[in-house]
C-alpha cells in the first residue's frame, strides 16, 4: 500500500493517532455527548454532533477492526474475526475483558447504509447507531444500548451486574471517541 516512505517517517496509523490525540488535547472545552432519557429503563442512549459526513462515520462503525478505537467501555482487547465492512447478517468476533478475558460473537441485526447499524450477541442485547445528516457537513450520531430483546436470564445478569448505569456512561464515552476518530479522518 502506498509507496516507499522515508526512514523514520510516521506510519499512517501513527499519524492518525497523533492527530486524534492532538485534537483531544487542543480542545479548549471538554467534549461531551448528550445522555438522554429514552423513556425505557432497558434502553440507554446518548447523542453527539460530529463534523464529518455520515459515510465517513459509517465506514468506522461498519468496520469491526475499528471498534477498539472507539470503545468507550475499554473492554474490547482485539478484533478476532469478521469482514472489513459489516452488512446485515455479518458476524464478527471480539476478544474482550471485563473482569475476566472472554470472546464474543456479534451479528449485525439492523442495517441501512450510512444511516443505521446495530449488532447483538448471544445475550440478545443490542448496540445501535443511528446517523442523521444535518446537511452542513455534520452528522448527529445516536448510540443506544438496547436490552429489550434480552431474555429473562440475560435481564437477571444485566441487573445483577448493574450493567444499565455502567453502559449508559460507556455509550456516552464511545460517542466522544467516535467524534475524535471521525473528525481526524
């Protein structure tokens, strides 16, 4: 890919990482996403406006190899399987760490290119991203953790682990990270 580069020249990954870190450092005010009440205690959502096109943002969300870059929960340790671009029905695996190391297999269950993508795993709860083109070079992104599809045993687990309040914060942090990555692209 690309041509030869100067010895000592930064890789594209390193250059992208530096741009992201620099933009985070140079922001005069703390970037935050907006947490809002969905009216359903099993759906935790937040939204943020990103200065990037829906297609730029969607290309990050639909590439499972980029999920660790935006993970606000800090639980993804590695992408282990899956295509470069997710579509409806795609499966992708992740190595995770939340107290213990484990692996999870996700399936894309909602999809509309550049507008909507959601996936779930065996527990049936979903991570959903909805993109709204604001028409001025920016996009509003809403992320939701949706536990309404989880069976009773999974609900017991989610409540025992106090997952809903914790996940609410992880969703908000993920959107802030997504903003930094997309705006640096």
